[in-house]
C-alpha cells in the first residue's frame, strides 16, 4: 500500500519511464521537495485502517511511510529500488500501454479546458455546453487512468483487472 498510494497515474508513468536507479532517487526526492517534504492521504473505506492518515516523508534513497492507526503509529522505510521492483513485478507491455494512453488522453483533455464563459454568450451556456460535458469526459478519463494504475499497483482491496 505504501507504493500504490504514493502514485497517481501520471506520477507512476513518470517513474516507470526513468532510465536508471540514480534518476529514480532524484525523481523521488523532487516529489518531496514539491510538497514541503511530506505527503499525506487518508485511507479509504474497505482498506486496512480505514479513515486513518498515512504520511510519506523523504528519507535517504527512498521514503518513510507512516500509518496513524488506532492502535498506534506504524512506520517503515522503502527504497526507490524496492519501489521499482514492486512496480516492475506487475508491469506488462499491455498495462504500460494502457497507462501511457490514458495519462496522455487525460493531459490532452485538461489542456482543452476553458476557465470561463468566453466565447459563450452566458455562464449558463458555458456550463451546459462546455463545462458539464468536459467534466464528464475528464471523470471518464480519470477512471480509466486509475484502472491502469490498479492493474500495475493493485489496491489493498482487490478489484478485478480490466486488462
């Protein structure tokens, strides 16, 4: 779970495309530099320790993962080499292709977003003719990208793989 919860689909694709161990360590360090050296999420319903906070913090050559569970805080260390092995253990050409295609489609869709009603006559027209269809498509693309992530780094609660 420490590996799976750390990645978004786009972040996982970046990590997979890194050419060597040194670049993976540098990449990992830069992720923590961007978020004030710490990253946190709350565990979802159906996962172990549902509702508890999990934290990742930078450590030499990897990260420290902590779970603020009801029975006390648990923590462990994961190196970027270990993360690479976990990811590569389930990576196949089909899964990689699906991840790349969905991440690129989501990025292209995000670029097409218009932040306001121009060129529409009213904000209501913008909402009806652009924003709602755009948001619906963005949600579909995000779901497909997450399914590709799940195929490579499965969630704690098993979900059927789409491919």
